[in-house]
């Protein structure tokens, strides 16, 4: 019975190519086979030293708490060495090594410790091999060839062990994909239920909209009050939550316009779109105020900055095209991971992109890139827009400073606050009529 999954089958189908690529030959097998009779008596000592080393580290010692299990594993280790030196490296050999890696993954041994074990093999075997070969009168060329033969076999074993880990991770990813699909279906059903409630919410829309219009007037008057922190807290509790509800209800209401005559539906839709734009603008205003006047609350996790940038680029692609801007993205594939709050950091990048688009009302070029600089991860954003006058450069990160007619001066203040919360640094250079460049520098994850 063939109990292999498709990925395992593919790995084993390529076993000949692996061996050919490593340069592992029949002569290598013969060298190791000839050496085993003199090396075999040292098998128990090698196994003893091997597990003595593993017991020194808590990460591997936790798997070796049972003395009987340790003794059993020592015997298995001796058998493994005998197999390595038998000189036969065929599909069955590769299958056994692949499944050894799978067994280590099942018991929770991280791949880094498994990889380290192969270095330990070299450390234990090389001196013994050299000693025995010299005793047998072998020259330096034969000693080197034998050591290289063992290195090729160990590399093959390590490759197959790592493949086992990759196969397990792929299986876990497939399961996660299925789980997300199930959650997506549940979300779709929940949205359908919300749509069924829209008739009950229509009467509340007008009342809530009027409340929000009055609140917007109060917010405009309070922009530069000394008590902006207290006002921001009020906005968070008394405005933002109902505002989100109203926006959702208006969107649901839009679905009902299809039942109106065409002329009335068009007029109503234009009115509704106008209200939605205003409410969305208000929502962004509240968010910007809150982001600056309250210390940013971030939840850092080891993240892939390139993935965050790529997702956001896909999100803003249409807006960039509508602005007649050509977007150029160059992400360093060797970029190390960083500690990010992905959701908050998307807002940082989004603010910089929106600033660039506003600086290019006639279109232009927008460049996004990632790289390394002096041991730090760099995200760059450059536009070919209007630029910033020199006299304004020292003020651009100050809250409420803006030269835009409708701007609130909160975007760059938020960017600086959030980058600092990530233990990073933001820099800016600009030249009038030539464009502006922002650099965000972050420490790599340890």
C-alpha cells in the first residue's frame, strides 16, 4: 500500500537528481564501506558522546527525560551509523531518512536542533576517520576523499530531514487555508443576516446622520483647543462607534435603491454617496486625531515587511491609477523579519502613499522599496511631486501643521508616533518641484 502524500512522492522521485547534484558516487560508498569494520567498534562510544551533548541543552533534554528511551535511541543511533557506512544510497535509503525527519517533527524537535545534530556527527566522526585512515597508511588525498564522501551522505540526510519539516509545514498551511475558508463562509452568512435587518434600521439613519453632522461641527471648532486629548477620548466613545454603524447602515440602504424609479434612484444614490463620503472623511479625521493625541498601542509580532507592503500595494492600486501615478515597487527578497503591528504599520505606509498622491495632482511617479542600511531594515517612499519648502521641513511632523486647504496636519504626526512605537526612525528629504523621499528605518527582529 502506498501511504505517501503527493509532496513526499515528489521528493522521492527526485532522489537520483539529489545524489547526482551532491556528487555522491559509488566510489564514495565503497570508501565508507571499507572504513566501517574499523570504525564499528567505536559506534557505542560515538552514540554515548552524541547523547551526552544533547542532554546538555534544555531544548533537546526535554525529549530525553526517560533513561530507557535514551538507551534505546543510542542503539538506534548505532544502527543509523551502520547504515550511513553501508554505501548503498538508493530510494529506500532516502525514504527512511525522510521519515526520520518526519518523526522528529512529530515529537516537537525544532529543525534548528536537528540541523545542529549533523554538525555534531561531523565533529565526532571526522577525527576518528582521520586517525583510522592514517593508521591504515592512507595518504592525505584518500583521507580528504573519504571525509568528502561522508559529508555528501550527511548533506543528503540533512536535505531529506529538512524536506520532512517543509512537508509538515505545507500540510499545516493547507489545514489553515481550509479553516479560513470555513470562517469566510460563516462571515458571508453573517453578512446575509445583517442585510435582512436593514429595513428596521432605515428610520434610525436620518437621526444618526443629523447627530453626526452636529458632531462634525463641534469637532471642527475644537481642532486646536488645549483640551484636545479629552475631546479625542470623547470622540472615540461617543462618535466613532455609532459612526461606523451609520456607515454600514447607509451602505445597506443603498441596496434598497433598486426598487425606486430610475430617475429617483439615481438622485438618491448620488445623495447617499455624498453622505457616505462625508462620513468616511469624518471617520478618518477622528482616527487621525486619536492616533496623535493618544500614545499608540501596538501589538508587535515577528512579521514580513515585504508582505505588508505587497498587500497594501494591491489595496491602493486602483486609487494610484486614478491619480494618474505610475507605481514602482522593488522589495529586497533577502530582507530579514521585523517586529511589527501589521495593522498599524499598514496605516503608516498608507499615510505616506496618500501624501505622495496629494503632492502629484497632475500625476507622476511613486517609488516604494525595501532594503538594508547599517544593520536596519529600510522602507522607502519617494514621489516626483511638488516637494516641501525648506522653511516647512522642521514642522512637517508637528500635529495640526498643514499647508493643504483641507488637511488636518495629522498624517505625518501619526507616522512619526507609530514608527517610534516600533523603535524605529523616520527621515525625510525634499526638494521643491522635484519631489519628496521618506525613509523608515526599523531594527530587524532578534
